[in-house]
């Protein structure tokens, strides 16, 4: 029999430094009015010089451990969702394993861009459901400031740094992840990517000159695909769970653009008050968005046992994912 996997603890870490829209006005040709009206973002956090994805991920994980009193030595597995790893290898998960003293844990990274956290959560759930593992740490952590082209106003205003973490364990009587949907469309890799830096296009003086080692995006097309995929994924998860949108206490959408979220809300006919949104403060932190939202809702006491949540995301790949979770 499958064992349900519930979230036993949450944590988050946001770097101290705040980069406001007014700050960006001094860096590229843009305005607070443009950024706010087109995206809903007011400010974002930027990691300190030398602060890495694993530093942030470990801080978020440590908070989840402290909050729950779970001994790091009881963690069986660490999965880190990130598209901005500390190094190509070893994995960021291995750095985090050492930083939190999870000496017994297996550790690996999972890459599905902005969809990474839900991909990782669903993967983690399989280990608990099968009975193979008792305690799995799932981290979403990103230092997007390291891959953003700070000369490109089309993209640099959108992203921020941060990390979130959850600890999954079996809970008697709880349903945990009720349904999920994972998807990808690898025919559209070029509309959102970092072209250079891998084996396909190694770093050369030419690459550095063209800045193709930084994130590139066809914004309008990504916007269109995001609305379609998130809506489809949300409906798929609801159908598999046998519930209606009105049964949901919270919808936690990918925090990319408030207009994408509003479009999804409209298509699902769900009032915006059921959507949790913090992108005004952090921008798009990619794989870190969902666990940061979960932690904020949890610490604010806005999650009660039995509440149904729908999480739905979209990212480069293209990738998308959704999951219904009973808290
Ligand atoms: N400040 C001022 N003007 C800007 C700007 C900025 N930061 N960024 C772009 N512009 C300009 C463009 O150059 C364009 O000018 P032009 O018409 O002279 O060429 C104009 O604003 C309109 O651009 P457009 O692409 O029509 O804007 P938009 O309404 O589509 O909004 C995005 C742009 C990027 C905010 C929007 O497309 C978006 O959010 N896309 C999805 C991004 C996303 O979610 N990515 C991550 C997915 S995980």
C-alpha cells in the first residue's frame, strides 16, 4: 500500500539586499511604472557577493530542521531543485548535505528550471509512498542574479534570489499529495534558456562578448505558453483529485508575473483572494518560489490540517507541473 507523504516542516531564506524598481531605473532604461504595471514586481532580493545557491538552500533547510526539531542525521534523501547550481558538479545537494550535517542522506540535484520544485516534491513523494524512505528534504534554491543579463531590460527586472525547503514524512491519517501532473515540451527549448556554458556552447571570448552565457527569453511567447500550460495542469490535477476549484483553500502559482496569475485565476473562475502572491517582494525566484510561499503561509498560520492546496508552475524546457496537496 502506498504511504502518504506530508509536509512536516518548511523553511525559507531570502538574502538581505533589496533591489527596488527605482534601483533598476539607474541600471537600464526602465521605470517603476512599467515594471509594476507589466509584472506586479516592486522589488527583489539579491544574494551577497560570494553567497551561493547552496548557502541559501542550507539556510532554508536549517530553518525547517529547527522549526520541527527533526535531526538532520535522520534525513534519508536530499533533492535540490535548481537551475543555478554552485558548480556543474558536485551537486548543490551535496554541498547542502555537508552544511546541515545530514550525514546519512543520499543527495542529488533535479533540473526543471522554474518547475523544478514541484518535480522534486513529486519525486520525493515516490520514495516515501513506496516505503523506501522515511524523511526526505526537498529544497528549491536559486541565485538567478548570477545568470541574469543586467544589461537586458527585457529580463533583468523579472528575477530574484532566494531559497525554500520542505521536509516530507509519512503522516498517519493524512493524504499528503493527492494528485499531480508533470509535463514538458522539449521542442521549445529556445524561448527560455541560457544558451552557453554547457558542453553545447562552452565559454569562449566570443560567448562572453555576446553575453550568451546569460538568460535569454522570448517574453510574449513564454507568457502565452505559461497561461495555457498552468491552466491545463491545474485542471488535470483537480480532475485527478476529484475536486472542484471551490474546494481549494489556496492556489500557489509560479510567481513570474501577476498578469499570468490573473489570467489563470480567470480561466479557473477562482477569486484572486485564494491565490497566494508574493512576487511583488521577491520577483521570480524560479524553483524557490513555491517553497518560499509555502513557508510564508505556514508561518503566518494560514494553513490548517485538511486544507487543500493547488500548486502550479511553469518554466524553461518547456516544463510545467501541478500538484494538489492536503495539508
Ligand atoms: N522597461 C521598459 N520597457 C520594457 C522593459 C522594461 N523593463 N522590458 C521590455 N520593455 C519594452 C519592450 O522593449 C517593448 O518595447 P517595443 O514595443 O518598443 O519593442 C515594450 O516594452 C513592450 O514589450 P512586450 O513584450 O509587449 O511587453 P509584455 O506586456 O509582453 O511584458 C514581459 C513583457 C516580459 C513582462 C511579459 O512578456 C512576461 O512576463 N512574460 C513571461 C515572462 C516569464 O514569466 N518568464 C519566466 C517564466 S518561468
